[in-house]
């Protein structure tokens, strides 16, 4: 038997079992909700290799365990999909309308909450019901599953702790409704309620222990009744725990006055402070690259922005850019997935985006670089967070379909999951979407940049624009699907280092695709 090198064996012993197995078993993969799996890499450009029609919007994020994807639709249709064969293993209707609780799959069981107020425990192999727990109120939160049990809040302001078989251990009455999921680290559980309060708990078995309750004006209180009425905008998302901080977005539902920013609560003390952020609500859970310490946060209008260490007064970069706004990605209500070679998230523009992770070398605040994106023909938003396992990316859309991207056999038609309610969503989704314009290498150290399109460039032109929107070069398209730009302007002079935009237009001068280019000298 061939022995592993000691260095590899040592590293493997340090990695969590879930990472070694390449699983993404619950919302944001790990209990701390960091959304970071640096053992994963995805192929770029990928292919559309899975396409499943649920016939109602998919708001909940999917999960992947042992090569099986689990996803639930707004109408409560839960299905397990074999990603190796692209076939449905089983499907079950849980009921309710407006479901957005992501399933969690741990220890051969599926845990999922519903709008009808039931938490279901199912057999992961067959979909058979094992247990049903009545929370007494709608469950929007995705279950947090730990070795000690299953944890979630409900709309009636109760926080529930069950054992792994679905039996009640204890409940806690919060001050206001609980919509978002809990997170956990260092033996503690944290969650937010609708009254701008954040709770940190310990599970003591048959009861709980309150570590602190924090809000934006008065931290380290012991009970919600003794807390002064908070002011400012409420927490809007599931918290994420990293580097002794609890990071959570805030904002105003009407996007009016108030503090629309990412906030940090000290994990040890509960002390609150604003970090930085955009001018509109942050509805997403932040993700972090634990190697580079870059944190990524989506906002409902400003797009996705990156902050070093999750703090600072100005983003390292944003997806909406700073100069040429028409190329930007604006509405991002999808929590990103961070893998070794890129950042993956959905947008309100009906696209799945694959972005470069790190800050650009020529200064802060510039637009991020997109490697590749996929746009559906429906144009409906991707609000769910992607799951990534073994190089496979799965994400749901408001158009009612679950999409999968990897380097495999491409599909051109969807598989119907909902065989009862025929609302012709599939008809509206045919043909499939298209890959957008992309470029490589990008950033370019010099020489040239190759610009690609999934469709051939026949009868199209490619304009290179500077940061003021001025055309500096017009390239004639060929029929090959690739155009090489030699980094020269129309006067055959080398362009300066910086940001540029490639704009693909058809014969009627209509913009088809754009891609941001970065030149380094």
C-alpha cells in the first residue's frame, strides 16, 4: 500500500470532515456561516450541466452532500437530485407557500422548516418522514445543525432547540419575530430578532444559558426586557462569525433614512460598531476568504463589495465599479460562496457571477473583475446562495429552476420536478440562458487579452472604452468566438495601465455584453 507523505497526512487530519468529503450540508456550508471552502476549485468557464424545473420560485439555498443536491421550492416541494446522473432520487411536498428555509443534511437526515410552521426531519436516502415538529408559527430560518442538536427561530419570536431526532429540548422567548438563521462558533449560538437585538446563547442540554444580548446602543445586557429601545435600522440577515466578530447587515426595508451598513459585534463582549458599507440595505450574510481576510457582502442596490478584515471606511472593490456604471453588477441579494479560485454569487439581473476574489493592484474602490457569468433567458433574480461541492455549483432562481454549473456534459432542456402543477415555467425557460462575454488573462500583465463569447461574433463589433466611456479601439469581429486585443489604441499606441471596458454590439448598435478589463504594466 502506497503511503501518504507526512505533510499531506498532517494537513488532512486538521481539515474538518465536511471539507474532506467536499460536502456543503447547510446554508453557507459551516455553522459559522462563513461560506468559504478553499479546498474547492471550479472550472472557468463552466457549462450548464444541471437544470431542474420546480415550477415555483426557489428562494432557499440548496445543499450538496455525497454528490446529491437537496433543494426546496417556494411551494414546499423538496427534492433530492443525483448530480452524477442528473436524475431525481425522490421528491416530497411539505406544504405552504413562500417557503425559504434551506434544508440541512447531516447524519443521514434532512432538516427543513416550512411556512406552515412545521420542522420536518426526513430520511435523506428515501425522503420518508421521521419526525414532524410544530413550531406554532412560520419558519423562515434555515436550521442550524450541530452535534448537540438542531436550532432555529420562528415568526412568533421563539427560538427552538431540538435533538437530532427532532424532539424538543427547550425554547427561548425572544423580544420580536425571528426570520433569519442562527450561526454558531466556540460552543455558542447567535441569532437576531426583528427588534434589532442579537442573542448569544449556550445550549446546556435541557435548558439554555444567556451569554449576552446586544443591540446597537446598549450591549452586554442580560435580558431583552432590560434593554433600552434601540434606534436605527434592524438587522436584515443571518449573522456570520469570524475573527472574534459577529458580522451582520442592517438596513431600512423602505431604503429611506438610516444606517445601511455592515455591522460588527464583538463575539466576546457583545460590543457593537459599524464597519463600512453601501448606501442601501444589506440583506445578505457576509462571506470571508479566511486566507486573504477579504470579506464579501452583497447589498440590494449597490452590488457586492469587498472589505479587508471586514472593517474600514472604503471598500477594497465593488461590483458596480467607479467609472463606467453600465458594466456594473448592482442588486446582489445572494450570499456569495468563496472557493479557491473565485467568488460565486447571483444577482437581481438574472445572472450567476464568477468574480476574481482579491483587490486590484492599482488602488481601492475600483470595480471588481468578473471572470465569467451566466444569464438566464427569464432574467429573474438569483436570491439564493450557491452551494459548491467537488467543483459543482448549484443555485436556485426566482424563475423556478435549479441550475448547476461544472465541467461536464452540457444540457439544453430542463428536468421537471413538479409533475403535478403545470404552470409552464419550463416553456418560459426554453431555450437555456447564455454565457456572457469574458476575457483572459484578466488582469493582463501585458501582451494581449483574448475576449471570448459563448456565441460567435458574426456581424458584431467590439469596442474598447476607457474609464470615461470614450472609445479607444474598435475591433472587427470574426466568426470564431474569440477576439484578441493587443492592448493598443486606434493609433497603434500602447494603452496605459488601468481599467477598460469591452462592449460587444450587434449590427443595430445594440449592446449585447460587456466585460471589464484590467491592464497592468
